[in-house]
C-alpha cells in the first residue's frame, strides 16, 4: 500500500493475523495519512526534549534553562542520568497518548507538590507543542491532561509571608547564629526584599554604608555570575537602620579578620575560598535548621522576600513603590504574587454595624 508522506508517496506494509485484520489495519493507516496524522519519525520524547533544551539555551538565561532541565528531568529521568529508567522518554513522540501523560502526572502527584507537577506539565506541553508545529505529531497529548488541586494545596507551595511574631523570633535567631555571612544574607533578604542570588552577588562596591543604600547589579547561582533577572531588577534599595548597623559591624569583623578592610570588589558574603560567593544552598540549609529549632512552620528562603513585600503593602506603602523596591517589571506582578493578607491586617478590616447606624459628624 502507498500513502502520501511529506509531499511524496511512500510504500508501507501492514500485517495481521487474518486477512480481515490486515485490511482493517491498512484502512486505519490510510485514514490517518489522509488526515495528516501518519508519520514514520522515530524521534523519542527524551531525544526531542534534549534538542528543545539546546534551542532554549539561545533564548533564556542560564538559571532559567537550569530550571527547565530540572523540571523536565522529573518526568524524563534520562535527561539527568542517561542510565535511569525512562518509560516516557524512550517512547517515540508520535506514539505518546494523553493516557501516557495522565499516568505520569498521577505518579508525580504522589511525589511532588502541586506547584511542581504543574510546572512539569507546562514544560511537557511546550515540548509537544513545538513537535506539533514541526508536524512530528498530529496532536499535543499533554493539552487534554489537567493538573488540579485544592486552593489550599496550591497556595501552600506558592509561598507565604511570615507573621510578626515569626519575624521577631527569626531576627533574634539570626543575631545569635554562628556564621555571620549566612545570617546577614538571610537578614538582607527579609529587610530589603532581595532574591537569594542578588544577596550572594553583592560586592562591597554595591553597598554605601554612609548613605544607607545597596544597589543590585548582578546575581549568583549555580556557580555563575549573571545579570539581574530583568532590567527592573537592577535597582537601589534603602537599608533599614538596624540592618545597616549590623552591616557596619560585619564589615568591621572582616577588617579585623583580614588584617585590612576588604576591597570594593570583595564579595560581601564570600565562600570559604573568598574568591567566590557563599555556596548557593548554604542560606537555605541554615534557615531550615533555624525555623525547625524555633518551631516555626516551614519557611523557604524566597518566603523572606515574600514577607518584605507583603509587610510593606500591609503597612500602607504605595503599590508602585513596593514594585520598584522588589524589582518587578510592573505593579501587577507585585499585587498578584506578593500581596498576602497577614493575620494582623485581616483583623484590621472590621466593620461594626452599630458604627454604620451612627450619624456622621458634620465637617
């Protein structure tokens, strides 16, 4: 039997246990070919995913590419370890069905947060969408598979703002912490709304102890120095008085430790070798130990930044100002992502019906 493929006719053979079955299979192949749904391409999901990541390397920042690879490797383990079992990754693109994706998503549900599963599905959908545009598949098998969960599940992983009593306990614990580098890095994230990479990327030239401000000019993660996340992420932020006092004491500690004051290109939070910033995972490890000892519910490093924005807004700071301090591209991002109603703020929104019935005083 010959069928059209990529503008030319090709001959294929189909086999069945009986002549009737062979005829049925031939009709199915012909129907798919007429619909443009027939392809003999044997590119695997993992193979196409690797090529997709290579293309993305030219389009996105290194940190973003690392996140893409990390998320995809949860669904396609062979991207991380070529010897790892990878049922979906070994399957040809054209053979993947929504049922295969549903099975994978259900498995991921049991091991990862709802937020993580959604990110994984999003990357898989993007891969198959590109394959669809290249006519390697006739449909996107990820599109009909939804990732659903309760609102509580989603918000629990999206981040939270620390309540005031938690902030107080954490600051006291940071003052008593044995490693001043880690402690002050965490404090800057909470007091100035810095991302982890922004804090670790600070050099002494970025801090003006006289004016009481710091300037974000670079970020550090995964062993690399990069530009700030967006053009608005490069910004100057005021340092609160108590944090500024600790920064001055911290610099004096380094002057004594080095026998001279650190030069302007010296990392504010250097690692053990001093030539590189502090290990990217060190603040997170320290924070987990601290909050566990304090009995505070789980806190991520990024939640310190969430807390900064939330408390600014809760205390009446204009949305545009908070957006600028956070380094967001626009105020809608600030409002949508970092606006958490805190317990003390919720309590402030009280309307007494008796007050509504009282006559208003004339001006």
